[in-house]
């Protein structure tokens, strides 16, 4: 499996966890890569911000 597929799988696995239950301290996948931030929108959906490329990812 290539690096992109692995990264996408990790992001998809992170999305499966409830936004209210998951924090950086108890995330089983560990910390996000440098420059990434986990956010929650007004409907409790988790998304990720890549500050390096100024993009977002669901």
C-alpha cells in the first residue's frame, strides 16, 4: 500500500469516531502530522485542516 492510501485510511478511520468522544489525547491513531488540525463543524462533523497547503479534508 502506498503512503497516500495509508494516509487516507487513517483519515477515514478518524472520521468514524464521535467528535465529542475523540480528543488528541485519546486518539488511537496518534497525533496528526505537523501542520494538520482536527476541527468540528456546527453539526458535529469532524474535518481536518492542512495548514501547509491551506486545504481541508473530510
